[in-house]
C-alpha cells in the first residue's frame, strides 16, 4: 500500500499557483463615477450661486401707466446680487408692500419693475384711473405730482364750469415730455368714478381742459 505524504505532489505535476484578484473598472463604471462627481460639483455650485442672487419682478405682459399692478402682472426671475441698481428693483420682500400700487409709467413685457415706477394709490376704493392729455401751460405749469389733488375746469360757449373736483393725481408725465420743445403731449393720470370719467371724456373731446391744483384748498361749492 502506497501512501502519498501530505504536501507531496505526483511526479510531472506543477504546483498550484494562487491567483490574486485583478479586477479592473470598465469604461461604464468610470463614466458613472465621473457623472456622480460632476453632479455633486454642479449642485454645490448651484447652492453657492443661489446665495449670490436675488429674485426680482418682471412684467408678465405689457403694462400700461395708471393701472394697478397685481400678482398676475408679474413674475420673479433671479438676477445677480451684484447687478447694478438691484436695490431699486422690486424684490419679493418689497412686493408685499407694493402689491396693488399704481404704475406711473408703462413697462414692456419682460421689463423689470423698479420701485420708482410705482406709486401708492392716491385714493381708497376701486376707482378708475384716467389719463388727461393737456399742454403744460394748462396743467398748473407742470408742477403737479403724484398725490396732489386737482380740479378740472372746462369752457363751453364762453362759460367756465367745473367738470370734476377733488381728483387724486396718480401719476404725471415728465415735465420735459410736453410743452414747447417737448417730445410728446403732457398728461396726468387721475382716479375717477365712472361718471367723472364720462364728464372728463366730453371735456377732452371739446379740447377745453384746465387743470387746477387744489391740494389743501377748500372744496368746490356744490361738489
């Protein structure tokens, strides 16, 4: 009986070679790893950038001077916190204060809404806003400003009469936009009732308008 000693090998055989693990990542594994790293970097940069931006209001559509602005009229877009004049624009905290205010000038769609283009309503209630085109010399010399109170006078067959009184001025055109050497007709925007709007429209059509600044003055008798 032949017994093979432990650890002995038969003649002509090679010793068993212990193989080491030699796994290599495939191209797909490398691409997945790179994508994960890039996603992390982009997310990190996005979070960093977010702290350097602020949301400001832009017009959702063309907005006209004299209209009350509401949430449906604007949307918010991010701009760099280093943007020149960003402090003059309407951001989200400021919107809570100016929502429902009146535009003092027209803003084209996608135009930024700045604080200087808005004025607090000159009167309470849901009054209408109406623009009155008038030469500077018939509008208190162009000295009117938002918040003033005015009376409107017209002349019919040589007889002067008040068309409306105690109208709150919502906005005025720039003083250099009308009159001699101006680029267009001067106008003011006032808050009116429906009846006052009709009376003013008739006076405008007759081309006989005189705007009297009556801020602080006594009420017109009979009005």
